[in-house]
């Protein structure tokens, strides 16, 4: 039996839809992001993450800790 406690992601975090991939509006530095294809049942796939531009003003809105 696992010593890890199981929690629903929504119980320990805030989630929202991400930003749109609109090249004309995207400014800032390229950063990796989780796309729909990286989200699995019960896990995240952090291999081969796509990159998009994020402005510093977005702050912690788009961060996974």
C-alpha cells in the first residue's frame, strides 16, 4: 500500500483554460507549456513539451509548481 495520500487536482490547485495560440497576440519569452496531449489519466507527460511566448505580466497565472 502506498504511503502517498491521493487528492483530486482541483482540491490542491487552481485550474483554468490556457491562452490561445494566436501568433499576432503572443509576446514575451518562449516557455514550455502543457498541451492537452501532455495531460493523461492520472499523470502528466513532461517529455517533448511545446513552447509558446509568455509575458512576465502573466506572472504565476501559467505556472506549474
